[in-house]
């Protein structure tokens, strides 16, 4: 009969989730800066709307890509813990 006192969980630790969240924010910030630079170098005159659209689009793409990688890393970490701990 299996011992129910020590149950394995695929839930990552709180520190890993905080690091993943901060990396998503950092990816969004980097994307926003990239979008600003991209539109700023190509636009002349009053470019507030195109600059805002560039910042928003690139920051969403940067945060989305970073979120995909973060979720995959957290899932692998949970599976790795389940494989390495004795049952």
C-alpha cells in the first residue's frame, strides 16, 4: 500500500513561480523597448499613435514568448522533481 504522507506535486515552488513572473515582465519590457526603437527610427514628425502601437504590439509579443518558455520550464522542473524523488 502506498504511503500517503508524502505526496508528490508537480506544482513548482513559490520562488520558481516568482522568477517566472518577473522574467515575463522583463520580456515585456524588453519587447516594448524594442518596439519603441523600431518605430522611432522609421517615423518622422508626430508619431505618438504608431509609437504606442509598436510598443504595445512588441511588448505583448515579448511577454507572450517569454511566458511560453517560462511555462515549459516550470513543467519540466515539476516533472524532473517527480522523476528524481524516490516514491
